[in-house]
């Protein structure tokens, strides 16, 4: 498979979100320096997002220091909360 074909079939995924544009630009430059064709995008609220090819997502997140973090933080009910909800 040619590189062009591989890039066409490999969608971009968001690997990081940052509030400061300068941080996002630094992250994109670092990933590009490592050979990952990253992009910077702004969402509707003005926050910056770093996007990379899906096949390289784990590597991109690792290089950005995000590999051990969860993307979504979901609060979990504690035992006391569950007991109060039953009453």
C-alpha cells in the first residue's frame, strides 16, 4: 500500500486538547519533528485541539505525556452515595 493510500484511509483523531494556542502549536511541532503529521484545530469555544492519524494515536499520546491519562473523567458513585439513592 502506498503512503498516499495509507494516509487517505487513516482518519485523524484528537489526541489532546489545550486551552493555550501556544501549547498546542508546540505539541504539533514536536509531533511533526517526530514524523507524525499532526494538525492543530480550534473548536467552537476557542480551545485548541491536536489531531494525529489514528494508527499513530498511542505514540502521539505517549510523546505528549498523555498515555497514562484517561480522556474522559467520569465521577463514580461512592458506597454512601449509592445507599442514599435507594432511600
